[in-house]
């Protein structure tokens, strides 16, 4: 009987020793696995043909604005993945006739905050959006024949844009390597009948949204009638023309946006 008990005790000890050894091995080298899967996504060019409101060109945290002037015919924007969100409607106001000819500064544009509906004066600006995903680049150009027409006769003039300042939107502020280039100064109209380049993005550049503005509302000049004007956008009316009082003269200005090849 004693021999039998001894054998049982010995066998139990061996089994327990084996279990302890296994536990030590498992603690030192835990089982583990790695399996790699994937997530995927694709994009296509934006296909919303509705026009998109531009954002405030002078606000540090730009919010959508309505640049429509209710006193003038609205600008029609085609929309699309590559689009012009805003080009300036230029008004040079009411001015005294000067037989020697004159250089007239543009009025500030009026923009309306989309939420608060507050009207704010702003300098003239152009806004482009490229959501094509093609990286083909693009160019904005502008031209005018410089003929300001009225029911009682026409006058000729040249419009000049100065002090172009480029601004990236939607995170593009920190990506100068993707920025388009803006022409710092150009004229259209009389003696400048060709197409003027406003802003151009080479291949692999210009995606997302970009603005170029001319002047700033904080730097506006005040005329004798206490009207704020932007002296970075001017109209030159040469001498030797018949200019009639109390007549509105209107010229056509054509803005074009073309994708790169």
C-alpha cells in the first residue's frame, strides 16, 4: 500500500511540474497574429452644375457671401467642377466731367454675409475652384473692347488692375508649391485690346480654391462725396471725348476660365 501511494505522489508531482513549465513558456512568448486588410475609396470630378457662393476675400476665417448687387443685372455663373465662383462687377460711380481726361478709381464691391445678411464693402476679387481631380491646371483671362456704351453715344476707356494678392482657401494657405501665379498688374480696353492673363495654374497646381484680390477695403480712399473707392482698380478716360452728364455708360468685360491641356 505504501508503494502505491508513493508512485501516485511521484506521478502527480511530475504532471504538476510539466504544467508549471508550460505556464512559464506561455507567459514568456504569448501567441500573436497580424492580418492586413484594406480600405478603399475612389473619387470623381464634382458634377454639381449649380453655382457656388464665393467666400469673403478679407475675412481670416472666410465664410460664404452673396456678392450680388440688387441694383445691377446678376452675373450668371455656369458652375461645374472647374468654375469661376466670383469675378468683379466694376462700378466707377458718378464723377465730375474733366475735359483733360481722368483716372477714376472703382467703388468697393458690396458683399452680403450668407447667414447674418450684413452688407460689407470689399475690394474686387476673382475666385476659382478646381475640383476636377485631373491636375491639368487652368488659366483665367479677361478682355474688353473698352467701349462704354450709352443710348446717347459712346466713350472709350481702359481699365487697369494693380496690386494682385493671391490667397489659398480650404487648407491651401500652407501649400505654396500648389499655388497658381497671379499677374500683378494688367490693363484691358482702349490700347489694350488683347486677352490679359489674370491667374494661371500649371500642371499639378491650382487644385482646390484660390482667390486673387486687388487692394483691400482697409486701404480704400474717400472721394469728395465721401464715397469709398479702391485705387487699385482704375478707369482711364482719355481727353478729347464727348462725355455727357447724367448718362450711364456700360462696357462689357469678358472673363474666361480654361482648363490646361
